[in-house]
């Protein structure tokens, strides 16, 4: 089984398991704040992924959002997000997914995403043309920020400080803005051309790498820049991404 086949199989298992647990009923815990939640579905889906990866790729490292940490013997590492968009997941919304990425050193090799609501699986990377259920995705045309829909997220306490000012500079240049609640699903929408740019600050690797791999595989841009004391992760249409990064770092 190739890495891409393994990634598709594993992420589908995780997404279907999480969806099944949600149907049966969830117990919900709060992590860092009222919007940062975790459920038994997150933990069980992560366990499924870790067990399968350790069986299929015992030399590879593994790290996951819910605490998985397996050292590898080489340069390869799998990064797991068992349920991305947990708040949506808990509230019965469909904009959530299970995702993972494969790194080799600092480079992302591939990303895989399962969207349980549509049962679609996306797999791809910089050197692996992205697909949805095995069907190639179409490269998306480049667009300027003024013509772009930006998808983003910002916790309300940050609106009034320097981070909020940088955020305002960025979104004011866009045609329109959406906050949908799952960074990886937002990245999938960018990869499919339904949205144009994703921008968010302080993004952990499991929320960044799976979607970045897909966008890079379609000729898009994925950049991280420092502004207002935080690191912003930006991906999507190359021209719009460049304009977002310029707006964020403007003095």
C-alpha cells in the first residue's frame, strides 16, 4: 500500500468512527477555553489512526492533536488531526473532518482529509496531484485579493489589539470574508476553488499541513509570516496570498 493509499484508508476510518460516536452520543470536555472542546470521538479517532500507522509504517514518527507522540527512526512523521472543527462537530454542524499529513523532515509530502458529511476523501501533495475520491482536482485560477473570498478565524478577545489591527488590514482588502469553524475544511474549499484564501494566526501543524499539502499540489501558495507578535498561516491563490502577507506585515 502506497503512502497515499494508506493515508486515504486511515483518514476515512477515523472520520467514520468519529461520526458513528457522535450519533451514539458525546461526552464533551473543555480544553483551553469555552470554544476549545474535546470529545471521546477525538480520542478514539486518533487512537485508530495511530494504531494503523504503527502497524503499516513502524519506522515513522507520529504526533497528534490529542496527545499522540511516537518517535520514529527516520525523518518521516505523520501529523494527525482526528476531528478538525470540534465545536462544529459537537453542535451538529457538518463543517468538520478528520485529517492527517506526512512530513519528511521539514517538508510536507502529502495531506489527506475525510469529510464525513459527504464521505469524500481528499489526498494530495506538492508532488502528488490532489484528488477527491480518486478523481483529480482542477487547478484553480489565480485571483487578486480584491476578488477573493477569505476564510479565517479570530478569537473575540484579540479584536482590539495589534493582532486585531493586522487582521483588519488583511480582511479589508478582500471581496468578502467567511468564518466557518474548520481550518482544514476551509483549506479543502480553497483547493476546490470554492473559496480563495485561508488566513489565520497561531495555527498548529495539524491544522495547517493537511490543507497546505493539497493547495500546494494544485499550484497554490502556502506561506507563514510573522506580524503583530504572532505567526500567520496563509494559503490559496498565489496573488491573493502575497497581498494578504503584505497587508499583515504593513507598518
